[in-house]
């Protein structure tokens, strides 16, 4: 079975990353793609389920996993809660030929690159800061103060775009989605993947 690809996808809030990933997953036919489910020590919010939105664990459980070096990356955020990406879960899905997306920021991406040599990374850019701000306002979820904070953080995040393998500008959504699909398709057509996928065919073609 062909090994799945591991992808990091990062973007400032409001750039459309979650919408692109959601649209991509809706188009899949054979469950060949998934978003990694993170561990967290924060309590579930209304409507959230264990193993669907997050793996909800205690601080003691989380810190035990840290000691066992079972996280690709983790962080302790404001408020004292941990968030982390499980290494065994990722490896299991990749071994089944599933492409796995890590929806994380540039700091988490830096941690993962130190542990995984063949991870591919994609950064989603907004078409402009003005458009980004309008999208944040249009969501109607945040106060003006929070939006200003998000905009300030966005500039810092965008400054790390050159650490990524691919960059997509999400101006026209359909085009950005097509660009994302093209990246995934091209990675499936690399020599290493095709050798595994079509090993029997290649051997037959080369047989004398």
C-alpha cells in the first residue's frame, strides 16, 4: 500500500484555510484524506465530541504523553491548556495510505519539520490585508478589539510564508481550491509514490 502524505497547512485567521480544507474533504471519494485530530486538556465545548473534534484528556495524561515523546508538536496556550498532535495516530493513518492535514500555525510547523523530514507544507495567503479584515468583520464573531489583535497576529504569521513549500493566494475560492487539489495530485505522482503504487506494472514492463 502506498504511504500517505503528511501536510502542514497554515494561514492567518480569516484567510479561508478551514473552508478550503472542508471543501477538499467533501470532494474525496474513498476516505483518502483527513484532518489530524489534536489532543487538548481544555474541556469540551457544547456540540464537541471526543475523538471527533479533539481528544479530550487530563493534564496528567497529556504530560505523560509528553514524557513518552508521543507528540509531533505541542504547546501550552494562554489559560494553561495544552494542545498537541499525536505521532502514533499520524503514523497509523499514513500507513493506511491516507493523506493527513495538520491545521497548525508556523510555530507548530517548525517543531514538526525537526521531527519529520518528508512533510509538505502549504501556506494560505489572503489577497490583501483589507480583504482579510473585511472577512473577519463579516464573520460577525469577534469584537473590534479582537479583530485588531487578529490583524496584528496575521502580519507576524504571514512573515513566515517563505518557510513553506507551497503558497496559495485565496482570492477566488474556486481557484484556490483547485490549486490545493493540484498540489495533492502532484505529490501523488512523484517517483517514490508511483514506484510503490505501480511496482508490479513496472516490473512487468521491464521484464525481458
